[in-house]
């Protein structure tokens, strides 16, 4: 069991260090963040020093005071798994100058670019080029299908 205790203690210290770093980056004093989060100065100080393990509710209040997403703190605390996307997503979540709404908009745009890139690199079997398409509209049992291939535009 001592190994589990070490892991938990390290996670508590890591979240405290992360909160302190975010607070310093946002140029917010410990007193200001404690007031914004609705916790006492000593309690926030103990969290930052890794002496206390904050609840998810307290993390959400601290996140609000830091103007970062609660999800970011949950991931740092080990409550949630790290989202897909890697360092770009992490940077968006960690930026103290963006509102939560701006972060969500950037994440949506970034995800759409990622999906577009995945589709662009799809294999040749996924391409409609060279397929026969039924353009008759008659369906099964009707007129025989019109054989038409979809081809890329020929350059002249």
C-alpha cells in the first residue's frame, strides 16, 4: 500500500504546483484566488503546497477563479483522462487570456481541422473516384442503372 500512497501524494503535489503556476501566470495573488474560489487563504496555500487534496467541487471553483476550464484541473488531478489532441488542446485549456467560450470555439475549430486532415489522408478505397453510380433513380426492379463513373477533372 505504500506505493499507492506515494502515487496519490505525488498527484496532490502536482495539482497544487499546477494551480500555483496557473495563478502566477494569470498574475493573481493567493488571496485574490482564494476569494474568487470561495476558500480560505490557508486552505488554498495548503493545496498549492500539496498538503491537501481538493475535491472536484473545489477544483471547479479554483478553475473559475483562474478562468480556465474545470476539465483542465480534473485532468491534472487525475479525475479525468487526458483528452485527445495533445499539446494544442492543452495550450488552449491553459491560456489564461481566453474565456471559456473562446476556448470551446477554438477547440471546435481545431477538431474540425483534425477531422478534415484525417479524411484527406483516407485510403484509396474510401475515394468515390472510379465508382459506378446509379443515376436513374429507379432503384431495384426498375430501369437498368445508368453506368456513370465519377472522374477527376481532366486538365487540358
